[in-house]
C-alpha cells in the first residue's frame, strides 16, 4: 500500500496505464514506436501500460507528447466515459483577467475523445476593458449571445451582435469580442478542434 501525506492523492497506476494504452491504440502506434520516440525501452512502456510500475513525470510527459494527449489527462483519476457531467457547484467561475476583456467558465471539461469545449465568456464592461488586440487560436468557434451585446471584430471587419445572435468562425483568423456598453455581455462559446 502506498503511503500518502495528508492532502495528497496517490497516482492510480492502472488508470494511467489504461489511458496511455488507449491513446496509443487510438493513434495506431506500437509500443516499440512510442518507446523509440520517447527514448525508453519497450519493456518499461509495457510495464507502465499494465500499471506495474510508477514512472517519472518527465517520462509520462514524453509519452503524452508522443501520443498527442495532455499530461493532465493522463494523470486525471476521473473515469473516461461518453457522459461528462459537471455540476454547477464544481465549475470554476470566471477564470481569467477581466481587465483583459473577458473572463470565462468551462461548462464541461475537455476529454481526449471530445473535440469541443463549451464555455461561457463574460465580456468585460466597456470602461473596464483594456484589451484591444485581437486573438487567434487553433480551434474554430461557435458563439451565441446569451445576454447583452458585443461587437465582433473578425478578420478586420466589425459585426454588431445582440442577445440571441449566433456566429461560427475560424479561430485562426484574428477576432475579438468588444463590449458596446457598461453592462458587459455573456456569450456561450464552443471551441471546436478541427483536423486541418
């Protein structure tokens, strides 16, 4: 039995191994291919996948990178299922810096097998907003204005959007939500990973 200091949770070696194997098979890679890419032995990778040995976080990080998954996903003890429940009481509210134009709350934790990430973006009231530089990111984006109004700057064009309006756009193009008044706005935003 693993001794654990107060407030710490032991790593679930079987869960870590299962996830690594699941991701490896999903990538259609052999143990030898991943072991070679990470500079470890096939025997060590086999033991990790079977939950027979603890491994250094640095090694798990290399394996995660080789499999295209996050280390946090590999280490997460929550079971991987096709139902992702996130009660309101467990959601982190308003993560971010409001002075930079927005804060947000994740509505569902992204999983290895989900290509969307739903969030609610809280657009900062006009007088408190310091952000004027647009963003880019790799995901496409769908937005639905839940409350208030914004101007969506997208690819050097300005679009006024009000409650009930929707838009879908490429995150790789420059964009920014700009508040139109001091009431701020609330925007349901769904980030969508694409294979482009």
